[in-house]
């Protein structure tokens, strides 16, 4: 491909209110945190930033509210070189908001108030039809209404556009069309929730993979943290090694993976290479604080990926 791959990301845009603490409070407990900061986030916007920094020509399709956060969220995406003509404003609504608690170990808990994200509609998909039809990859997650996501899948399918779904957060109910995608990249708990198979053993993991294929996904890449990624095309499956990283903040590691895999897969059509690149992007992200600030650039991701190749020599 002699131009940057065109990636359309349809999804959520949030302001993250990040609280860092020694450990997360238990139910009913009050404890004192270390710090608080506002960081631009949202799974859709995070994936857009990840893809842009990895070298994609990215268009964001989403909604912000008309509150004080809206301008900052939009300006931040523009500063990353992301096309925002399809980021609409919902009057009378707050922008999406996430409270993100990060404890010392890097683990996090997140509560999302969807705000304007909940207003992203099928009409918005119709309005952005030409963008979806002309992109190389449509990248989706599930913090906006499922009916909107499936409408986008329809448009992309008809146009022969490749679709990647990061099924996060895992849906309570999964419409049939939702898994009619070229690649699904859940983490372990999302794969278990969608397939209905607890994945305690490799045998169960393989059954879950088969179930995701049966429900429509052409390729499956389940991210397994330190165990790497299980990649399957329906006939063969293999583990792709994780890139070792010291976890500082695991927020948006999955978003980093999704944005990076979209760019690399669009560029060279080799999914195995794209998973190695995306594993490195995830490792870079967990070793940095914050969702979007933690996304690696192309050079940073390649160096991270190549460092394990060197160490393994
Ligand atoms: O995946 C991380 C993201 O989830 C955060 O940025 C937060 O906004 C929530 O959407």
C-alpha cells in the first residue's frame, strides 16, 4: 500500500477522571487516593489515537455533548491528526465520562456514564456512509448503541470493507449480526462472556474460539495478557507471544492493540505480523500512564516489538 491505511473508527469519546490509589476500596470502604487527573479517553477515541500514532489515516465517527469537556475532547483528536468531521455535537447532553481507578499494581476499574455516546444513531451511520465505504478497515467497540454498531457493520459489509470488532465492554445480549466481522479481538473475559464458555483450560479456550467463528467471525484474536494472543483463522490457531512489560497502568491496553492491529493488517494483509505488532503496542501502553497519552508511536511500537526478537536471539 503506497499511502497510509484509511481507518474509520466508530465509537465512544469520553473524558476519563483518573484517580490513582494504593489499592481499590472495597464495597462500603472509604479510603484516601494519591492523585486525580482528567485525561481524554473512551474506547473509540483511544483506538483512533492508537491507529493514528501507528501510522493510520484515521476518521472518527462519534458524538460529544455540549458541555465543557466537548471542545477539549474534539481538539485533542484533531491534535492527533484525526479527521473529526463526523464527530457530531448532541445538544443538551453531557459528553461521555469515565471514572477510572488505577491502583499501584497497574490494575484498573472503570465506570462509564455514556452521555452523548448513547445518542450515536443509525442516522449518524447513514450520514457517514461514504467514509465507511471508502476506508480500508472499519474499527468498532461497544460503548455506543449496538443497533448503531450493527448498522455500521451492514454498510461496511455491503461495500466489502474489512471490519474489526473489539467487543468491549462485553454485551449482555449479542445480536447475531454483531459477530459478522473479519476479526474479533476480545480479551479473555469478553470472549468467555460472549461465547458462554468459561476459559479455564486450553480446551475451553479452543471451544470458545470455535464458538466465535461459528457465530460469524472469520478471524479470532483473544488477548490473554502475559500469555500473549491466541490467533485463529478457523482452520489453524496459534499462540503469539506477549511482549514483556512492567505494568504501570493497564487502562486502554486493549484499545492500543485494536488500533495497532487495524493499521498493520490494512498495510500488509498478514494477520500474524499484525498481531505481533499489536502485542507490542499493548505492552507499550501498559507501561505508560493514561489511556491516550500511553499510546505508542509507530517507531516506539516497532522498537518494542523488535526488542523481544533481539532478546530471543
Ligand atoms: O478502554 C479504556 C477506556 O474505557 C477508558 O479510556 C474509558 O473512557 C473507558 O471507555
